[in-house]
C-alpha cells in the first residue's frame, strides 16, 4: 500500500449484527458502523448488508471505492481461509458458503476470511490488552466460548484450521451435554448459556428466588446477566452458580497455560462483564491449576470490548495485504 | 559446519541411564552408547559420566575431540534453554544446576539444553513418525506423562518454557492427587504409575487375582507392564484398568487436538507398548472427543522407540549450530 491514499476495511459478521470499520494504512480507524445482520434473509441479503456497511463507512470517512485496497471479514464458524469457504455458521444459517468469492466479485478487491474468535484474538493482539505479547491466548466467554491463539507473534490456525477451540475442551467427563454432541465441554459448564440453564434448573426446582427476582420474576427472563446481577448484589445461590462456572473456566484456562506456556491470557465476551468477583474467581482457579515455569502467564481482561472482532478484521486486511503472496499461496 | 569433517553429539540424560549418540553433519548416527546415570553420585559425577559417553562414541566413530562442533543435551525437568540452567530435575536430584556452563567448560564446545520430552518430540519430528508434519504433538506415556509441541515446523517452547505439559492438564477435577500437587491430572490417571497404583488398590481390596498372578504373586511386583500383560491375556479387571487409563488419555489428547488442530499426534513411551488393544482404545476415545476441522488429525505410534530423546538431542545440536546466533540471542 502506498501511504495514506489507500485504505482497508474490516467486517465482523455476527449472527445478530454486522460491525464494519474503515482504516488507514497505519491501522487508524476513520469510520465505524453497526447494522442488524438480518440473517434470516439468507446469504444474498447478508452480503448486501455487508456491502451497505462498506458504503456507510466509505461515505463517513470520505473515501472512494477505488481507494479501498482490501477487506478482512470475520465469520462465526469453521472455515477455510485459503479457499474462503465457510463450512458452517449456525448463527447465520450458513453451510458451505464461498463467501470470499462472492464478496470479491461484488467489491473487486481482495477479501481475507477468518474465524471471528481468531480475529478477536488478532484485534486484542494488535490494539488491545495483548499488545507486544509473544504468545497470547484469547478467550471469549459469551453465549458460547470461543478462542484464538497468537503464537510466536502470529495467528496460529493449526493444520486444518479451527485451532483455539477452548470451549470444546472437556473439563468434566460425563458432564452436561454440549451442543457439539460431547459432554462436559467448558462451553457446557461455563458459557452464558450454561449459567442460565443451571439457574433455570435451580428455579424450576423451587430455589433461586434472588435469581428469579433479578430476572424480572419470569423464568424466561433468566439469563447469565441476570444471574451475574443477582450475584453482584450478594445472592448466595447466584454467587454459587457464577463461581462454579468460574471454576471450570479456571480448569480449562490452566490446561491451556500448562500446554502453551503463553505470556498472556486475555478474557473477553459478555459474561466477563459479570463483575470483578467473577474475574477474581477465575484467576484464583487458574492459579490453583498452573505449575512450573508456565505459571508466570498473566490473565487480563480484554481491552477493546465488543470491537475486538472488527479491529482484528482490519488488522487481517492490513497484514494480509502486505504479505498477500504468502497468503494466497497457502 | 563444513561437510563431513565436523560432527555433533546428542545426550539423553535420564534418571537411570545416559544415552549418547555421535552424528555427522547430515544427521547420520555413527556411534551410540548407553551407560547407567548413577545419579546418586551427584552433579559432578553425572557430568563425568556424560563426558565418558562422549569419549566412547568418539572412539567408536574414530572422531577426534576437535572435530566435535556442538553438543545437544536433554534433561528431565523444566529448564531455561537460554541460560542453560536446569531449574529442577527430581529424577536426577538436581536443583538450579547450570549444566550448560559446566559442560561447555569441560568440553570447550557450544552446548544446547532442552527438556527431554521436547527433544523426543524433535527426534520423532526429524527422523521418526513425525517427518514432514507441520504441527505435531508428541506425548510420552511412561512413569509420568510428558509432551512436546512442534508448531509451524519448529519446537514450540512457549514464553516461559515448559510448554507441552499434557500430563498436567486436568481431565477430572477432584480426581486422584498428582505428584505435582494438583488433582485429576492426566498423569495421575493414565501414567504407568497411576495404572500400577489402581491395580495395587484393587489387589489390596481382595480383587485382581489375574493381575497379581501376572506380577509374580507379589503386590510389590505390580507394575503397569504386569497389568498390561494380564490385560493382553484377557483378564477382565486388567482390561478395565487399561481402558480407564486409555479413556483419560483420550480426553486429554482430544483436548489438545481441539486446541491446536495439529496434523499429527505421536504416542511414545513404555506404557504404549501395552499392546494394540490399548492404542486402539485411546484412538477410539480421541475420535469421540474431536470435533470440527481439527478432527482430521491423525494419531500414530512413535517410530524411534527409546531413541527419540537422543536423536532429538542430535537434531538440536545440528540445527542450533546452524543458527547459533539466533539461539544465543534468545
């Protein structure tokens, strides 16, 4: 790229919203927007929505279409970065969608595709809590639990893609069923969905009055956020559920630390907003589980919040554009 | 190095024996020897033993001392490859031993130090089952359970060293105590020591007659090898214990595969000699635990047997010598 005349865009394509940013060649974000995904409209419609956000950020930044050099896109599901095909993205209702080809035809510029958790890892690495980390594990605790690995200063994809799936490491054999088909996955024990499910079970068993109150008195209103709110207000049962989730998260994180000896673990995602007590409990559990030299790894909260994904998409577009021959070869 | 005139040596310094090999610049092993470590004699004595093996292989290969360009050494414990200090090696009775400095003073050549499991991973990668693998996980199931990671074609050490410690990933919270101080580590459930311990408990409870017979009728004779022999002969209780160990190994291996999406997992160590049924059971458990694109990883037995460590030490010396400036910088 040549100086300030060329730009890149990043798109975080989620199941409920599309977040898009336009940045200069140095990575500075000049415009950013967010629109509902309207995934039910199908692939064509979602692609039109993405193109619409690109127009919005270009207009806002006063950048012409021909000045856009590359596009990075994060998609919630396993995909092949080389071919640009999304194998499956349940939250979008996608199956084997060649989204890179589609977007390249529509935009006329190179499009780089990556898993959303991997891009969030890149975003935190480039402009968040992971700046300067040589080896970083990013974990997002949300509806599900995802992760991405930065090893030796680069996104690590593994041989077949899909690396970093800490949510589907098993920490309790014969534990509760996970949506992936296994049992006792970290996601089945510590995700927002898991916390809410445990709370519903409690309430349906005649307990959890504080949780029910925090959920507006309706069982259907019980979410991880409601449980977290009750816990933060001192409700014993809610605290128990949150600490139980923190414990399994701690086991999973300690396992990753023992395996990878990273300098840093960065924790993001909505459930991490539960409060200081939750973060502290996770750290306490991690400390119990790490041994040897790897115990020096630090665990810190994410710094870019909900923007990690879109920032990672920008970073992907910037770096991929600079080494596009390598990436295309792959 | 310059052609066939210079040589390297590799030393696998174990708690019970020292295995040393001398190789040409192309990696071809010209001489190899093994002597008891006599660890009880202390650091000085063990160093003398190492020097003695070097003399043996030099003599056998007809190589002069001045032709030896570098020495790779594997030590059973966490260490700092940069400073060359072994933090702790319980099997040698060592604590904070600057073994690199000692050996460099004695030999006058560069010495490169690495954890023994990491070197075994390198050995399998260079000349064993892992040839050509881009991302490989090596696991040794023996008295303990160790591991090493080859990521993007290079030994991955992590930020603080000690990466690859799959034996101390927890697969059963609140499980049996591990020698590391935690509970439910893979090593506490599936190592040779763990299998023997479970068998002793069974026999002391009045069960396990087939196992006791395989151990020569003496409780003190019960080892993982005895349990494996009884299992191979069709003893139901022994089979149960071996399959239980295989199950936890399978959970741990699947967790690593889900995290790292390697192309290959290589299984070595004495317990893997238990027989085809044990290996098959591990593979069955791994298949149950892998999901997504990472499920394409293959699991294979090690190919260099007990020589993985010494071959890795040779490989370390060869490659480190070729890029010694980089390594020294680290």
